[in-house]
């Protein structure tokens, strides 16, 4: 017996034991990667998921307060979303997503974008009132190793806007790999409002994205007949299974639906209501009380959540039954916070006597799509629009677009307002400035658009795979006086 035992070499035993351990770990990781997100309920501290990443606030390199200079390096990177599993990614100034750029109304801004990728890219400022050449659309390609500098003045009210690539046929893939970031526009009103403003503490960005992973740990960017498969994993600011610890106080969440293809409907696990204070293009006139927040790809909303009176230790932000973000509370419960009654005056976009009316019909067949029956053509200008003259745009989707529930329609270079949805005035949370709207199948939405700056711009479905498969058009804004 003793002899037999000696015949099993120690290294074999170590090998066997460690392979078993390794296999276990791998299985666990695979399980982790494919496990559906967990539903709420207070968990002991050691079982918390991952601390929510808060994007860095990028340093403005121009000392002049009326100017800002930012530098963005677009780079390949790697992330360890799951322990021991490496995912190839892309990011701005880092491995995944990008920093927050803060600009002020009235500032002259320069953003230098250095493309360190092995692929062409662009940097588009989604929601910015900017001229065509500085919009960063498909025509402003930045080749590998090259730089491009956008120059613009900030001529719009405070808002949470964002940036992402727009190089035709690679947009969806590059965003999926991590290229996206937020821009905060501030102005005197946003600074004077009595709302939470401490970045990362009670003023928190939430970039929500769904992702699929392959067995080897890399993103599974899989195009299917119907478009893009919904992701099995939700990332918030690039963090899977994220949690935050927040004080029992009024908290402001700046939410971006940064997914390529999926609509999100957010609720709180305790059923509490919250208040939407801003839409894509800035503050609403007054907070709007709601108990769910619907965001289509590209849309943003700022909400106030009052945690003051919550006695539970834990709650969660949910999409259906899936946990998006676990929230652990600290500090003692206290009296409810004061929600401001009014926020700002939203300037109504003026409409002239006989405004030009244009119709846009969105239609998709699986992943392929058209606008007004045409697929996108980089060499075709679909509309010529006069600068400084408000037009009515009628956006329609047809029943043919099933199985998708509808399309997010986005216009570059401006912030517009909704006139009507199927003949009815927009709900209060959609009565402010918008740059992306959801248009349900069979619905008709009328918007009023006014362009202040000249150049070539895009309008498109913001389901990025639809955009790339044809649901995009371009218009030239010209000074016709
Ligand atoms: Cu988010 Cu064409 O843009
Ligand atoms: Cu855009
Ligand atoms: Cu679409």
C-alpha cells in the first residue's frame, strides 16, 4: 500500500488537484458570464457585485475660463469584466468608454481626437448644436494614426449629451467594444438650480449597455436576421453586476441608453416614484413624477431619486426583473427631500406661417431598413434645409417594421421639440428639447426642427445596426438669405 502510494508522483497529484480547481473556476466564470442578472434583495456585503465605475472627469487643458481644450485618445484596450477573463475592448483615454467632458455655455471648445486604433473612426457629438464639418459624422473620418480637432462654441442650454464614433459600417461594432462617453453642458441656470451636483457622489452618470460575450471572453457582436441579439449581460459604466453605495438623500442620475439596439424601461425595486428633470437637450420646465423611465438607444434622461426616507438597506434599479444597479444605502433615514417645483423656462421653438413640412417614413425588414424607401447613400444628399427656418418633420414608422416595436429617430446638429404624437401633445417628460425620439410602429410623430449652423448632417434610426444597414439619410443646411 505504502509502496503504491509512493508511486503516484506528487506533481501528478498537484496537477490533478489544480486542474480540477481550474476547471471549477472556468465553469464558474462561464456560469457568471451567462447567468441572468440577479433580482433584488439585500445581500451581505461580501456578496455584493462590483463597485460601479465612475468615469473620470477629463481635465480641460485651456486655462482661459471662456475656452476649453480636451484631448481624446481612441485606443484598443482590454478589460477583465469577469475575474480571470480578458475581453478585447476599445476606449477613449482608457480601456472602455471614455471620460466625461464638461463644457460651459458660451465657451469656445476644441477637442483633439487622436486615432490610435488600427481602424478608421470618427468622433460624433450626439446632441450638440454644431456645424456640419465639426459634427464628427461619417464624412469626418479619422484614419489610423491621425488626429482631428473639432472646434465649436457652446450655444445651447445645459444638457447631458454624449459622443461616439460614426464611421459608416463600423459604428455599431466600435460602440459595442466601448467607444462612447458623456459630455456635460453646464450653464448659469444649471449651476443655480437646487439639485444635486457633486459628481460621483449624488450626481451620477449611468451609461447602460447590454452585451453578449463569447466563450473566449471577447464580445459577441452577433448580427442576426432581426438585427442584434439582446445582450445577456448588462453593463453600467462598463461594470457588470454593479453596485453603488449612496447616502440617504436626494440623488441625481444621468442615464444614457448606450445600447446599440435595445430599449430599456427602468423602475425602482421598491416601486417608488422618481422625478425626471431633464431630457436629451436639457432641463424640463418642472420635474415630472414617474414610476418608470423608458429610454430608446441614444436617449438620455436625468432623474431625481429621493432616498432620504428609504428604510431598507438595499434597493435596485431594474429593467423588468433584471437588476441594472444595486443601491446600498448609508446614513440615517430622514425627512423627504425637497423637489424643486420649477426648473427652467424651455424656449418654445418658433414656427412661421407656412412651415415647410417633410415626411420621413421608417421601415425595416429584419436588419435592413430604409427611410422614405431609400437606403443610405453617402453620395446622395436627401434634403436641403434652410438655416434659421423652422420646419415640421413628420416621422412615421410602418407596421412592416415588426418584430421590433418601433425605431429611435435621431437628428444631428440640433435639438428639436415634439409637436404631437399621433395627434396628441407630447407627455410632459417629452415637452423639452430632444434629439432622439422613439417612434412606435404605426405611430406618427411631428417634430419642429430649427438649424442654427450650416453643413451636412445625418438623420437616422439610432438602432446602430439599422443605421448601418440603410436607415439613414443626410441633409444639407444652407444659408438661403
Ligand atoms: Cu448618436 Cu448619428 O448619432
Ligand atoms: Cu448624433
Ligand atoms: Cu430602426
